[in-house]
C-alpha cells in the first residue's frame, strides 16, 4: 500500500501528477483539509489561501495536461509570511503590518507561481524574522509537531512546522543567522540557505539586508534541489542578486564523489555527551562511505555571536525606521503631534524582541560607539571570511552540528534573551561569511530531531546537495515522522 500523499516527497507528488494518479486540485484540497483539521494544534499558518490555491491548482492541471512546467508544477507549498504576495495579507509576524496587503509579488513568489506551484497559505514567523523560536509573533507562537511543548525553531518556524506536520509538501523560509537551518534541525527536515545573492531579495521584507537570504525546507535533498533550481538566478529588481550561473542542482545528486570534510573541534566540544556520541556516529558513517574526515581548529566560536548581534541589529534599526505610522503599517489613532505619531505607532506596532534589537542597533550606530562596536564588527566579519577561505583551500566541506541540542521548551529563554541568541552559535558564521549551508536530519537528542550542518564554498550549493544526497542514501531519514504527521484526516 502506498503512503498517504502528505508523507510523500514533493518530487514523488510531482511524478504522481504526471502519471495522472492525482490532480493538482485533488492534492490541494487534500492538504487544505489537513490544515483545517490539524493546524489549530500547532498554529503554523497565519493565512490560508483556499480560493487562490484552487484557482492555481486548476491552472497547474492545465499546464500538466499540455506537457508544460517542471516536476514541481501542481505541487502545493507553504510560504513564509515574509515574502510579499499580491492581494494576500503579508504581515512579517508583526502588528505593524497586520493589515498590509502588498500590491506586488516578491520575486521568489513570482518564480514559484511561474513554475505552476500552488500557494496553500502564509506561515507564522518571529516578528520581522527576529528570533529563534517562533514565539515572538504578534499572532501567537507555533509549536513543534514532534512535541507540542517545544518550539519549532525560528524565525521560519511556521514553514518548518507546516512541513513536519504534513500540512504542506515543501515550504520557503528566510535565513539571516540560521532561521532556516535551525528550524530544519528541530523539525527533522532538510533546510538549505544558499550563498548570499543566489536568490533575489526583492519583495522579501528586510531584517538585515547584508545577511538575509531566502531558502528552502524539504523532506528530501531532491526536493530541495528542485525548488532551489527554480528560485535561484539574477534579478534586475535586486542589485545584490548574483550573476553567477545557476546549475541544474538535481543533476548533481546521483554521483558518489568523495570529499575532504573538516570538523571544527570547538563546535564538537560545545555538545553534551549524547550530542557528541550522535555526531561521532555520523562522522563514522562519512568515513565508511570513503570521505576524508579531519578535525581542525576553527577559532571563531568566541566572537561570531557578538559580531552577528552587532551587525544584524544595526541593519535592523535602519530597515525598520520606515515604519513610522505615516505611509503604511500600524498607525496610532489619537496622536496630536508628529513626534507622538512616530513614538506611539512604533511602541504599539513592534513587539518586545524587535524593540530590543532596534535599541541595540541604534546604540552601536550612535556617535561615540560606531567605531568601538559596529566598525569593529565589520572588521571581524572580514576576518571571518578570510578564515573560511583559508579552510576551503584544504577542504571541500565543513561539518558541524546545526544546533547544540534538540528544540527547547516554549518560553525557556523568555527571561534570558542572550541564551536564545547563543542557540544560533553554529549557524550565524555562515551568514556573516556569505556561504551556503544545509542542515540534514540525521541525528537525535533526547529522542528529538537534531541536525547535521554542512557548509560549502561560495556558490557551491551543488557540492552540499551531493554530499547530503549521499548521506541520505546511507542514513535514510524518510521513515521518521512527527505524531501530527501520522494523524490521518477523513
């Protein structure tokens, strides 16, 4: 007996659509029905686009009938509520944009539409992508489908939870300091952040412009490669998008090329004994596959968090200055002066974590502190890039744990935000150095998902995907599903 549709990969669904085993309309209704029945338990969606989804599915069926489109044509997807969607509310998880309906589509959105994919809805997230738990959303938290008492990670936790619960077959996210890879680790998913500039940021609501990058959540490496091939490419609307040639990532999956893999001992030492045992098990598997695994000294762990939390809040304070109650976004109703309008609109419109980061960013950019903090952080960022470049002269891939443990409990870090910041220890360096990174679900910690991170050279996503596919064949992870995903809906 074949698996239910929601336990099959996006690529498998695409093949079933082309074999006429199911129509896109039937598949879309199937997932919409699961969302209605199960999403109240985890709160992964903020908006469900039923009418639009059915309309897009009908168009997709016509494309398939005509032999047009890609393998993902007709496949439904969940979309992080950071990407503008014309005519569909886009909130970035904030009261500030609670009623914002964009008049245009983000480039990421448009590319998925052009490929014939079907939008199921917009997913919950930490407000303006600031957080590691999806607890900092104006619309309430999202829960982890593997344990409802725990977080799904953040800021793209809604997209990760929807996929892990079987409420979508593939989803989008954004990654500023780990916001795809960390939720992928917590929710037993493949999560890839490509090189900065690979995917256009046009229409993606900004947090930190030099760090933000769109990416993909998937059940399999093949799914991630398929969607990444659709999304990547230069965009005349985004001056930071790269002209680098985009390969067909799917073609890189089948080979068994052997790689030189570096393992930083400092990140291993930060794990507890259970985490170290799991990590060693995976490294042993890599060696048995024929890869060369070498322990190295990568002395960056002491300064990546301070550097990231200097640069990212500084850019956030600048980007969020536009939300002033004048042009669009939340506006206080009874302000008597312009200063009151600014102050009261921003006080009401932003949540506590966003205010904290705006204050941090404004402080490090202020007169007397710019050179001491922000300028120094930029110099450290350049040094970090040089450290990675030097490492990649001798190695093809750097392997680390994605996170230092499994998902933490809701509100575990509410009184200590710095502890939450340190949950990004293994991921933020990838953004600071403009590198690609992928998290794959091959480990467990206390019986919960716990990911392996592979880091590659700039614009070498193909190597990461190939290595991931090899590990997937050696350590198949498809049989593990969350309790929510195992629930059938009549």
